[in-house]
């Protein structure tokens, strides 16, 4: 039990009950040490992880040594000083097994770290291990053959979503105060929605170590998962990792950005009135029979009513039909799988969905790939034009309630892909367009399952999203909800 100072009173509270921002304040004040905090969360992992599968590797001794190193050598001004975190198992950390969610990579121990890992270290974070991810991050669920499934702490019979499923489970169950993830088709927002968290996909080009600019079609960016809006902003600031007060961009292309200080300040203030669009159409409507469940519709209505009551303008809108999106996105998803490091006998170790994607991807002609890239670029321009009159646009986060573990077809790749689209029709179009988007846990079903909404921003519109999220959080108080496995 920790004595947390609140105003003029001292409140006894468990460390994992506190927000990441409150923990950072306790660290700064010296009322808790990085080692004490890491030890507390490592004990939580030891207790809960066997039931939930959030971590595939826990590095206890290394984490405690790192906590001591942060206390002794890292300046306290580092934005994430002493805060526990985890590395998604698609990211390499030198000397730590990195499985990429695949039997193909069993036993692989890299001798170098990925830039996002080094960035989080430089920000003062303390990694406790590797969070669970599906095979090479391709599916929207985290149930690989290489590790136990990531189970939803609200109901362990249900999945956590993917591909940052382990990160979401760790945060939702109090094994981490927040966690970084990557998002190439919804991989931060889908598990955030399934597990009742805030999940932010930044604009393409905003986070230098995970900008999306170096990925095929610019799809994959890195972003935070957290229990509160402020915690998500705190982690986002750490992932951006300003150098000398400026973002250390690696490319000439970059996200629109104002220099109004840390995003954390925006999230704490939560100010402004905005014009919001509301839609239930998606980029997949021409290819699949998308059905928005009553639970998803109810969550959307909850958010709409709340925003209207707070004085925001709210207006229904819809996307223009576009039959080019679905085939183009499928081509890019398959082409992205083509470079998975599996040849010869190793191909037999791939899971059926991955094997299907690899086979399709390696048969795509250069002309097909070029046409798909052009189609998605045209879609980006069209999407931004259609929604330009709104400060932000509200959609369901997911079309369905969290899916059961084992729900996805493990033999038919085509059917598996369709199931993912039916569950997550509102996410991939934001990777294609490069726009920021945030998922917010606004409601619960009669069975106590979390249901969320998604806010889509203008190019570089993170501040508007964080302001709206903070206002909605103050009204709905999702930060006080805890899953049964807590």
C-alpha cells in the first residue's frame, strides 16, 4: 500500500490503482522509486499474466537493473522517468528474445534494438518485458500458435483484439500503467476498444521512431494505450521524444504540427467547442455486409448525446461509396506479408492466415502493387476532402462486441480476413489516410463488456482529439472502471 498525497490529505492506495500521470508525480517527488514501482508491477505480472497472456517474456532482473540505472543516471526531466512499460513483441530489444508472434522466430535474440525501444529508454521508461502480439502483427486478434492467447480481463473467454493485444491486456488489468503499441490497420485502437482503454493512432509522420513513412503505403505508426486521456498524452509525448525542444524528424515529409507545448497539457485542460460529424459508414461498405451491432450503436449514441450536451455541434454525415478501397487495401496487406522471413521448410511453420497472405503477396505483380498504391493515395485525398468541414468525426470503434477466443477461422484465409473486416470496419481507413484517430471507452454492455467510439481528426489534429477526449472522460468517468480480473 502506498500513501498518495491528494491535496492536504494522505490517501492509502495501491500503486497500480494510480494513473501513470499520478505515478510520475510520485516519482518526481521522491515518494516512490523506479525500483519500487517496477517491483510492484512485476509482482502484478507474476500473479495475473498466467491467466491473461499479456506478456510473452518477462525480464524481471533486467527491469530492476534498468530501474536502478534510471534512478542513478537518467535526468528526472526525462518525460517518462521511472515509469514501467513494455515492448511489443514485434520490436527488437538487444539481448531479449523477440518472437514476432511466430514459431518461425523461435529462439531469436537480436543484437540490436529498434528505434522505438531506444526512444522509450531515452525517455526514462523501464521495460518489464515483451507484450504479446499475433504472428508478425498481421491479424486484428492476438491468438498465435507461438504463445497463449491474450485474454480480455473483462471476460477471459473473449479475445483482446490485436495486434497490440498484449499491451492492452497489461494496461487494462493493471500490469502496466500504460503501454506503447503499433497500428497498421487498427492495431492500437482495436485492442484498446476491446479492453476498455484509450488508444491513440497519431498522424503519419508525427512520431519519428514510428512515423509510418517507411512502411508500405505509410500504414504503420506507433501510438499509446492507456486508461486515461492524460496518460495517453503523457506516453505520446515520450514517444515523440523532442530533442532540444524540437521533434527530431527523420524525413522531409512530416505531420502538420503546432508548437503549443506537450500534448499532456492539452489533455489536462480539455478545452474548446468543436463541430463534430457522426457516421456509421466505412471504407469497406462496398465489399462486405457491415452490420453495426446494437451495443456499438448504443455506445455511439452515448458519446453523441454527451458531446451535444456539452455544447459541441453534432451533424450526421456519410462517406461516398468507393469500390476501389477494398481490393487496393487487400493487395497492400498481402504485399506487406510477402517479405516475412520464411522460406523453404520454415513456410510450414506459418499459421494458415499468414501463409495465405504470404502466398498471395508473393504472387502480386509490380503493376498490381503500383495500382493499389495509387488507389489508396486517391482515397486519402477523397476522404480528407469529404470530412474537411468537421473538426472531428465520430464513428463506432468496433462494429461488434469483443469476439470470443477462437472465433476466427484458422483454415480459410479469405474467411478470416472477412471476419476481421466485419469486426473492425472503421479502423484501417485511418491508416490509409494518415489521419489521427483516438478510441475512447464510453460504455459497457449489459454483460459488463467495454464498448468504445472512435474520433477521427484532421491532419495533425491530435490536440482537438485530446481536448474532446478529456471533456468526454470528465463527463463519463471511464477512468474509474475496473475489470473483474484486477
